[in-house]
């Protein structure tokens, strides 16, 4: 796993893409709209991401289900969209 500066740079770039989407779309849309817009902006910023990434959940070695991440960026950073209803 990358540590230190590369992780800070990736996080900084991701926050920039999220702010760009927030400023462009504003509040009140469905989460799917923000997910699509964020995926597009991350691609434009040169960040690789997997949308709706399924992650297995297990307890004591027994699989109990899947958790779906909105985005997994560069295989390291989890990004979950939570749209705001107000500005």
C-alpha cells in the first residue's frame, strides 16, 4: 500500500473532483447522478476508480453478504456519496 505523500496527493485530487461535482450540480439530486458525475470527474483527473465495488463481509470466516462501495479509488480510497438536501 502506498503511504505518505502519494496517498495525500490522491486524496487531495479526489477532494478536488468531489468539490467540482458539488459546485456544478448543487444539492437535491439523486445519489446516482452524483455517482456518475464523480466517476467522470475522477477519470478526467487521471484517477482510476471502480464504481459499485462489491466487498465480501465475513464473520469468523463465514461469508454473510456483500458491501457495495460507491467508489474504490486507486484500489485504496473508499468514497461514498451522500447527497445533501440543502445548500
